[in-house]
C-alpha cells in the first residue's frame, strides 16, 4: 500500500473530520439494518455491467471506502490491475485486500489538493478573523500518475466538498449562494476529469426528505449538468428509512449511474 500522508497532513485530516466521517459511514450502514442493501447491490451490478462493456485491463476506483458498493472479487477476475484510491483506507480494508494480487491501495486527495488549499486558507482562522469570501479558493483537478484505465467514481462526487465546506461554514462569512457556487465548481472539476477517460460515475443527484408531518422536499446534491452517457440508469437509495428516536425524518437519495466514453485522443503520448 502506498502510504503517502505524513504526520502533519494526517493531523489536518483528523482536524477536518475525515477519520470520524469514514468511521461514521460504516456505523450508519450497520444502523440501517439492511436498508442500504438494494443501493449497494445496484452499484455492484452496474459496475459489473461496465466491466463487460469496457473490458478494461486496468481499473482505478475513486472513493473505494469500505468496499461495500464495489464488486471487488468479480473485478479481480475480469482485469489485470486495480488501484483503490481514497483519502484514507480503513484498517479492515487494508487487511481484506492483503491477499489479493494486483490490487493496490493508494491514499490520495481525489480533489487534487483542495483539502490542503482550504486548510491553509481557513483552517487556523477564528471568529474574529473569518475568511471574508470564497472567491480566492483555487480548485485543482486530480491528476493520476499514470494512465488510470477505466475510472470508477463511486458515490464520491457529492462528498468531495462535504468536509471542506463544513470547515468553511465555520471559518468564513460567506453566504449560501457562495457555497452553492463552490460546490458546483468542485463537482464540475471532478466531472471534467472523468470525461477524459472511459469512466463509470455513480452518484446521488438529489435528496428527497419527508418530515414528521409527511411534508416532502427535494434538495439537489449535484448542481451542474451530468456528462453525456452511453448508458444511464437511476434508482433510489433509502438512506435513512428507519430511526429509533422521535425524529422520524426519512431521507431517500435519487442515484444515477453513467457510462462515460473518453474522447479519441492520446492523453499519455
């Protein structure tokens, strides 16, 4: 496994909540008592379909996480090399793939460095010197070190901005409109990267929330246009179908899966 984070960077990730966020996802999955199973199964089936369509010799997965939504065993059988990329990998995942040949874990910032950019800009600010606006934030693009083969963006598009935006809401004076613009720009940068390769994009596109009174509202989670796709499927992800407390809000994500075809150019001459 390529361990690329030094101690100071790991402290930044800890302060921004990346380790707690990742742990929280597995607890949320367990808490749902199977409520996520349909979504996870549809993700895995969509990816298997993509392997039969593209027949890649190499696969790069962005946002591999806990591997719940990834058909790793089928992928190992259908391709020669797999890179699993995430900002941090759970110890359980490191152990799980240790016996698999040609599967490589890499810890990288899929935003291309936005985490460091935002921490340096706002991480050490306090209430008396908050960032005045978000206009000077440079949004980089992720750059692979070699040809990634088939790229799979797995339930990560709308999560890239999650913790950086959470930090900025505490450390800046920016309003809601500025945050929507920033989130849209981060998502578009990721989509621009995917469009350069044969790619699979699986992402939530909106959240449908039903409150205790039965009122339903829909909130967009993707703010720009998704790329043109050869194949597109949509399904629902019952994110919070059950709650044990009095706050019985129900949350359902609308999810889209897309096959994206690379332009016919040689990116790595």
